[in-house]
């Protein structure tokens, strides 16, 4: 650590407690949240490929002052600090970030000091180009944990006996990130019918992707196919071999706590039922299939399935 010590950016989290100790849960939550925020800012705002090392220093006697050291493993290139990122850093911390990571600790403590409304206003500078939802979630989780300990009367972010964020202020920093709905995407899929709907009701079918092995439920909006099924023109097999459709699937995604999640699936068009072609699919429409292993790794390849 000796070679890194001069490059470590220190930050303080100072707890206002009657007794000079905090619970293990509070300690772990504080360090974990700061680690998540640091990694999230490093990866998303600074585009750093090296992880941030987090060090803990011994608490000082007479108070519970948690001192944390952050070491950025790579030099920050000025070219990646866009105007949006500069605005966020300045608006959050009041400082500019140095190429060696100077003031990175102030960025994190400034972020922890802001109310949820203030963070949302500053975040608008970044979204949708940058995603700091993981950091916002970590901050909300931290204040939620600290609010459960009635011995903590407030916190500050300096060595001084000053605690600007009172216990009553915690609630204004506990709001998780808002759910963000992402652009709708479509994909051509070969699907095994796991459970069908054989009535004229708007119910979901269960499918399994032949190629990716993903299982999901979806409504079928192809009225022609639904009518053919009800009229017996697309009879389901009574054998052990599965029924397979080639279909265009629309899937909607949302961003929750910094993670992309598929929100809903809709089968828009069914082009083929088993070996029966139902309609001509648009030219150039491609399907995802796993490529053969190369160098021991499986990759996903897009290839043309035009017949």
C-alpha cells in the first residue's frame, strides 16, 4: 500500500452517537454503500476499467469517525470527462475532479449529502447517457439502514464535531431511483409452445426460446394466427415432440436500480407453425442463435434465416 498511499483520496463519515460505537450492520452498510457508489461513478462517469480500491482506517478515540480511503487504479483521462459529467461533479461536490482522482472523495460525500430531490435534479444532466441508478439505490439503502438505529442522531462528512444531516433529514435521502422505461425492441425467435391458449381470451402463452433456452410468457397479438388456431387450422400436436413457432417478439425493458429488466413480452406476428408457413416474413429479419464455441467461449451470433 506504500506506493499508493500518496494517491489515496480520503473521505470521512462521522456519526453523531451518544456512545462511541455503531452496530456491525451500520458499519458494513456504510462501507458497502460507499464502495458501490465509488465503483458506479468510476465505471459510468469516468469510464475507468480499473476498480476502485477501498481502505478502512482505524476509528479515532472519543468519537465514531469512519475514515475511508479510495484509490483509483487508473489515471483519469481528461477526454472522458464530458461537459455533462463535469456539471454533475461540480454540482454535487462543488469541486472539479483531478486526473489523479483528486476530490473523488468529495464527490461521494457531496452525493451522500444531497437530498433525493437534489440528486434527481442533478442527475437530469446525465440521463440517459449515463446511469447512476446503482449509486442512488446504494445511498437510499444506507439511509434506510441508519434510520433504524435510534442511537444515531445525525451524520457529517468531516472530522469536526459537526453533523449537518440530522436524523430527521434521513427520510429525504432514502428515495430509491425511479423506474425508467427503455425503448421497445423486437426480435425474431424460434419458440417452443410450453402452454397454449385455446380459447378466445386475452391470456398469456408460455414459451421457451429454442436457441437461448429463455422461458417467458406473452400474449399473441397476431389475430390471423389466433383465428386459425381456434378454427383448427393450426392443430397442436398430441405427440411428445413440441410445437414450434417462428415469431416476431416485442419485448419491453425497464431500468430498475441500475439493472435492465425485461418488463413484458408480446408476440406480434407468427410466421411459421411447425412446418407450416403462415405468412412471409420481412426480408432481412434475423434470428439470434448461439454460435459454436470459439476459444472455449460461447458467443451470440446474428445470422440470416431467409429461406
